[in-house]
């Protein structure tokens, strides 16, 4: 088990995904500073179930993704800009709040998805993902593309498509990459035909 900072957000990050963030709260500026000094333990991005990103008592999901800061900059608006990359899914076993409001969690890794080639029936999803990545520009256009990997395709699409946060969280928690692709395709169909 590891003890790492928790960063509750209104988003879901998947392993190998990118998450640009603007950091303005002191507790998270300090967290980023500690992560950069620590050299790689990172923090856990976890989706909020109730509350807001700025409240100290937000309720969040039990499964999140450990992320590392891979780039940072002082933005022209005075905020700290970071680019985080998802590394591994983790389960939050317990958490506590520091006096500065930062949450720290005891986490354990969730078993990684088995590598599985993308079945032909999901080739259209891979094509959609390639078009999205090309249109989004930097930093997504620089991702090492693993279009033949079922888990990678499902993760990137789940992050990028405008799906309900609950659906994204369920996809993160799903262990079977093919089941994740099927659920993703079903969610896209429902979104197109409400």
C-alpha cells in the first residue's frame, strides 16, 4: 500500500491518458511541488460523486488513477499549468485530510488489464479516436498511439468523448477491455439517440 495525495476532480483519468490542469489552490500547488521534488510517486486523480472540486469535503469514487506530472509551466494568468499522465488504476482503501485541506489516501494497485488486440468489429472506434487525436492537437497529437490495443483505445475514447461522469467511472472500473469497448459503443449510441 502507498500513501499518496488525492486530487478529486469532475473527470476520470485512465492509465496512459493525458490531463492538462490549471492549479490555483494552495494545497494543490504544494502537492505538485511535493510530487516534483519526490520524483515520481505522483497523486491520484479520483472522480467526484458529490460536492465540488474546491470543497474539502467532496465525496469521491473508490477507484482512481495514479498520475505523474510530466510537464509544467507558470501560465501568463499567474496559475500553475501542469500536464499529468495516468499511470495505473488504484483502489483507495482509506483517506485522511491534512490541516491544509489536502487529502492523502492509502491506495493499492488494481490489477492491470490484459493486453488484447483490438477486434475488427471495433475498428470504427479506432478510426474515430485517430481523428479526434489529430483534431485536438498538442499534447494529444504527440501521444504514442497504440491503436491496436483494446484497453488503450477504450481509455482514450472514454476520456475524450462527452460521456456522463458516472459512465466514465464505470468504464474505468471495468476490467475486461472488450466489455469496456462494448459499453463504450453502447453509451455512444444512447448519446446519439436520446
